C-alpha cells in the first residue's frame, strides 16, 4: 500500500467549513477524533478527499 494525501473537512448546511483535519500523507487505516462540542444541533457534511477519491457523508449532531 502506498502513501496518500488525505484531508477531512466538515461543512455546515450553508457550505461553510466548521472543522478541518489535514492528515498529510498517510498509509493504511487511521482513526481521527474530532471535538465537535462547539457545534449546534443539526446536519453537517463530512468530506474525505484522498488522491483520486472524494467521499461525502451526512453527519447529524444532536444535543
């Protein structure tokens, strides 16, 4: 397996970036913990970008 540049960004419903993780060049599986305690309840979109691939998932924060 080769190293890839990976970036995670969390967007609110207006498309504003509310959290970012620039993991740099990584190899293999990794786990990231994000402190989202400052976010209001609602829907957000988590986007993972790596070389040649982009994935987006909807995240719901409930307080």
